[in-house]
C-alpha cells in the first residue's frame, strides 16, 4: 500500500503541475521552503533519534556517506532536487538525460528503507504486530512524500520550460514515480541475503544523510538569497511548527 501511495502520489502531483504550472511556478519557492522545513523537522525529531538509538557505533559513517552521495549526484542532477536546475542556456538531450539519471538515483536510494524499516528494531525477524515500527514506516513514507511531491511538480515545470514533448514528459514522470517503489522492493529483497540482513538502519542512515544535505542547503541558500528574509524566516518557521504539530504527538 505504501508503494502504491508513493507511485500514484507522484503521478497525480505531476499531472496537477501540468495543468496549473503557471500558478505553481509563482508559489514554487515558498512551497519548497515550507516542505523542506517539515522534512528537516521530521529528520531531527524522529529519524536521527531512531538511527542513533542503535548500539551500532559506525552508523554515523553511513549518514556521512549519504551526505557525500548527494553531493556527487548533484554533479548529474544539477540540483533539481532543490527545486531548480543550476544549468543555463539551452539544455540538450544528453544534459537532460544526465539530470534525470541523477534525480532517479536519488529517488531510488530514498526508497531503499521503505520496506525494511520494520527490521530496524528486530533484525531479520519481522514482527507484524509491532505498532512502533508500523507507525515509523508510515512516518518515513510521509517524509519522502513531502520531499518528492514538490520535486515531481518541479520536474514537470522544468520539462515544460525546455519544450519536451508530452509523450517524453509523461514517460519521464512515470519512470521518476517508479524509482522509489523499485528501491523499496529491492531493499526488501536485499535484506534477505546474509550480507545485507542488518542493513535496514544503514539504508535509513544513507537516505537521511542525503536529505540532510538537501534540506540544510536549501534552507541556508533560500535564507541568504531571499530578498524578503523576514517572509522566508516565517515560511521556514511555519514549516517547522507544522512538522512538530503533525508528527510529534
């Protein structure tokens, strides 16, 4: 069910962006700042405590690995995960391909923990009656959705801006919507192998490291580049307050 929500949520957001791209373009920056602030709140309040509740003293290296992986991926994606592309002038087919590959790898890695989180507390033995794990799985899914849905809209707006055909545009949207679900299915299969059977927390740490890079960079970038800093601070604060109110009780 979580995979279905993730897939169709991205598709639906992309279609909404297709038919209201001008309005979304106008409010794109505050929407992204707001959503990123919620994601950062969830990371600080829920995900990081979960990761460091483990006795695995080496888990911080996987968090750093995720941070570094995201830096490397942005050499391909040109920062589209941030809501804008750091590439100027006419974009050719090869450049579009590399941007999409970087974005897809990012999305794929984010999906890896989705079906493995139940194993964070219990090792290889899954307990279907574990309420804590069940709620944490949905919490992680909501965090990914809050991050991915604005990016799906940005992707459509970007593809429209460079004149991509409808068939190609919708094809790329479907592929993008599929990447996290594919990651979730692969992650579930990987932990069945002896080498990966304790990787649930490691997948989560890597994904968290990637999101930490994006959220902190975006918040600081938006704050320093914003012409109306007080308005931007309000948007960020509202996002943090929303994250606390929705997911901390």
